[in-house]
C-alpha cells in the first residue's frame, strides 16, 4: 500500500506548481495540442505571476498530492470572485485536478475530487461545479456517477488559434 499525502501549496512553491501544471497538462492534452499552442497556454495561464496571485488568493485553495514522498499531482478549487465563471450563486468550483501519468491508477484523482466535495460541503456552499472538456467522456461519466449534470458550456482558450469547448457540470449540495 502506498503512502498518500495531501498538503496545501504555498506561494513559495510556485515554481514546483508551474512545472507540475505544465507537465500534467502536456501529458493530458499534448496529443491534441501543438507545441506552439501549449507554450502560449503556459505563458498565459501558468505564468509565475498568475500562479503567485492565485496561490495568494483568499478565495482559492491549492493542494499537492504525494505518493511515497513523490509529487504526483495537484488540486485547485475556487469560490467567490476567483471562480472562472459566475453562473451560480453560493458556488464552489473544482477548477483543476491533474495527476501525472506515472501515478494514475492509484485513485488520486478520486481522492482529490472527494476532498474538494468535502471542502465545499464544510464551507456550506449551495452548489459545486466544474468544467470538463467536451471530448473527455471518461471524466464526464465519472462526474455523472456523483450526480453532476451539464448546465452550460464555455470556451476554454488554449491559444489564439485553439479554443476548446468545456461542458459546465454542477451538483446541488443543499
């Protein structure tokens, strides 16, 4: 049995977060995205200044997950003004759950997802929601098992010449 540990990410760990974010995003979407598009996305969304601001926000929470002391993935959740969309009142967003391919199959994504749900319930939010790529059928099926339903779509801008569509899924907590 592996030793799994989840810890908050602090602003001084921005470089580690940035590298992990780029590595996991590349592993997940590199098959459908050119190197130029990846770099444009990394330079915009994973710029150190952007990540530092996110890590310093009172309306976001970031966690690293480790397996036997090795960094395996991360979680990012938002509420209030830090949400990527303002579609729902009293809502909690699960924005990012990324696990390195080498650590997939350990149940880490499910562990982080359930942690996020527990955080939303403990903070007394009415809704929990997330965005999922329209072609990620495995994730859509996973979220449906937890009672999430599609309520909208939005553009996910990767670069100026690549825009994906994310389905917005929600679940009422109370």
